[in-house]
C-alpha cells in the first residue's frame, strides 16, 4: 500500500511543488506574466491528483492478509470499491 501511495500520490504532489519555481522563472527571468488563476488551477490539479493517488493506493491494496495482490492493484481496486460503497450505504 505504501509503495502505491508513494507512486500515485508522490508524483503529482512533487510535480506541483516543482511548478512553483517554474512559474517564478517564467515571471522573473523570462518576464512572462501569467495570470494567478493559472498557478492556482495547476496547483489544485496537482494536489487533487495527489489526494486521488492516496485514495487509490489504499483502495488498490488487497484487504485479504493472505493474498499479495497485483503490481498496480487494478483487480483489487475493482473488488474493494464496491465493498466500500456498500458499507457506506449501510450507515
């Protein structure tokens, strides 16, 4: 689970953090004036992708302790999401 979270949440998170110096470089060095909403939208997409990556990392893990699971966890995700949704509907 931790490996998938690091992969699927870490990449969008660090990419969004690396874009701040890129926006600074565009504004200060290249004198390109980007509207602030572009920075906000790109940050929102990166950090939202990170949140989705955390959720996928948890839901794509085999909840059966005796079973390893696949590399990307697509089969586990397909099994765990309906189980989670049915539990949420019961409460």
